[in-house]
C-alpha cells in the first residue's frame, strides 16, 4: 500500500489510540487497531519478520527488508503507541482515580461499539462461528475474574511478562494492561515508565518483541485459514471483557501502590443503585450513560472515517 506523509500521520494517530487503550486495565489496543482498519495489516506486517527478511537486513539490502516487512507502517504505528503510552499514562491514571464511573462508562460504550463493528466483519455465520463467539466470551470473562498474583521482579519474569502482555495487547478485547495487573506487574511497569527505568523497560520490550513476532505468526495463520471463526473469537473476547469495564463496582480487597496509596485489587460488579446504597455516594448514572454513548459514537465515527479513507 502506497502512503504519503498524511497517511503515515494518520497511522501514528491510530497508534496513539492503541497506546491510550493499552494503558487502561480492561481495554485493548487491538480493539482500536481492528475498528480503525489496520489490524490485519499490523498482524501480517509483524508476521513478515522472519529469518528470510532478517537475512535481507544483515546482508545490507535495507530497502528490500523495509518493503518486505512494511517497515514505514510499523515505525509510524509504534511511534504513535510509544508516544501515547509515555504521554497519556498519567492522564489515564488521573481520570480513573478522579472520575472512575464516567471513565469506565466511556470505555464500556467504546467496547460495545467495537464488538458490534468487528462482528459485522464476519461474512458468514454458522455453527462454527457461533461456537467460536461463545468460547471467546467465556475465555475473556474468566480472564477478568482472575485474582492478581504476587510475582518476582526477576529478569526472566519481567521478560515473560512482556511476552504475554504483548500477545494480549494485540488481541481485541483482551487487555495487556489487565494481564500485567493479574501478573502483579502493572504498577511495577507504570513506575518503570514514570521513572524511565531503562533496564526494566529494555527487558520487558525484549520479551514483547519475541512475543509479538511469535504470536502474530499464529494469529496470521488463523486469520488466513479460518477468518470468520477467528474474528468471531475476537468479537467474543470484546463481549466477555465488558465484565471488567462495568462502571459500578464494590471493592473486595485492596493493595498499597508504590506511593503508599490504597488501590482496589479485587472488585465485584454491582448495580448503580446498590453502588449508591453501599458506598453512600452518587452513582452518576446519567453522566455515566452519557459517557457510554459518547464512547460508542466515537468508535462509530472512527470506523466511518477509516472506511472513507480506505475508499480514497
């Protein structure tokens, strides 16, 4: 695909959307990639990084290497992701701390719209696709019910965390940030980003690099051979992940972060009215619904813009 500067700028903006989603436990950057129309290009571009293309690089054939792996696209996208993670992490943390109901409401609407739009990409519904959809819902729901673990801060585990989290980050509906939270490494990695701990970030990114190349090959195979069933599973992941982003929750247990502040560790979903009764706080029902509608409409708008830009 031939692109000009504006096209690559748009790719970077999509990357920024992915990065913003990836720092929120419960929201997936893969979802943003899918609804903006770059998901399969991303998967197959990463899948192209193999021994044959690396041989081109090491033999000095950089132009051929760049073309083979769609390098300009990958650089523009990951520049946007990196810029977003570094710049928006604190904003997302602030919004989730100060306006949790409104923020989660926005993401709830965003994911509903994403599941609907991704589901529309299934060209034929049959028994296999329905089973795949249900399996996706069940797996994602069970993941959101996992309890956070206490894990070591050793090199091998940080590397492993990078491998697993990056796989989740490119799956629509499965949050890499949430997986890190379950592995006991979310706060640790956010701290590494805040303090620019190069050693920790390098180890994590090394694991992520290995993980994304390996997993993209697997996912690329299934998208090519079993497209409808694979998209059905991904749609199911999004639907199942709604359990995590339901705005009204009761805190079951807490933990102290690196600043000594008490944060929710395990929560359970409750109704808006139970929220008001149990916590003696405003449930912001109307505001949360408005934010959910805003999230829904934003995704529809992004999808429409992506569709128009593809036609042009």
